């Protein structure tokens, strides 16, 4: 792996960690800025590096670094919100795959890639939230409650971030391709 790829992967892992410290507490699933880094990693790094950046973030947190919204360590897999972290890894890959496969460049198309990431993250997150509350915390939520606390309450902010990141990526991508061409690298 090239040095530039390693640096970009580390950068987006760090941005995701920083996003976890910027949070608004709501019941069960706090709203954070982490998903913005997931959108940007998938869009700008592509499927493999985008996914790798999020995997690095999750592994660093599981190794014990307090980079998650509520700490870190191997026991974090028992937290009701751990599914969202799994969703970050898969979501970044899906986003990058869509961007690469369909060559999205316009804001509306990029929004679709980001929206797909959002849905992946919430599918993993809500499924884990439901199971963790039922079998780990032993305070089961109904499916309706899980969707309310795990999707409906936090999703408005994430949709806003989805739109903002779509605009940012649409503006960054043309400049990024100019830099890549000047460096003699074929994109």
C-alpha cells in the first residue's frame, strides 16, 4: 500500500474518532458527526480504502483507545450502539462501490450514494440495538421502539449531514481529479 493511501486511511479513521466526541445525547443512540466521515471516506477514498479507514477506527477502539462515542475496549461489542460501528465499515464500502461503479459526480447522485450508506448503517445499527437490548442489557425494546430510538430520532441530523457531505464531495471531486492528473497518477 502506498504511503499516501496509508495516510488517507489514517486521516479518515481519525476524523471518525473526532466526530464521535461531537455529540448530542438522545436516548440509546447519541447523534454524532461520525457518519460524515463515513460518507466522505467512501466517496473520496473508494470502496476498499474507505472501508479500511472505518475498520481501522473500529479496531483501534476495540483495542482499548477511547475513540468511540462512549469509550472503547473489547467490551464495547456488548454496547447497544456497536452495530452502528459495523455499519460504518460496510457503509463506507457500499458508498465507495456506488461512487466508483456509477461514476457519480453530481450532488444528487452523490446524495444517493450517501443515502445508501445511511441505510446500511441504520440497518446494522437497529438490528444490533434490538438484539443487545433484548439479550445483553435484558431490557427489550419492541421493534417499534427500536425503530423510534435507533432510527427516527437520530436520522434527521444524519440526513442533514448526508446532504452537506454530498455538496462537499461534488465540489471536491473535480479538484481532486486535477491534482491526480498533475501528479501523473491515472485515476
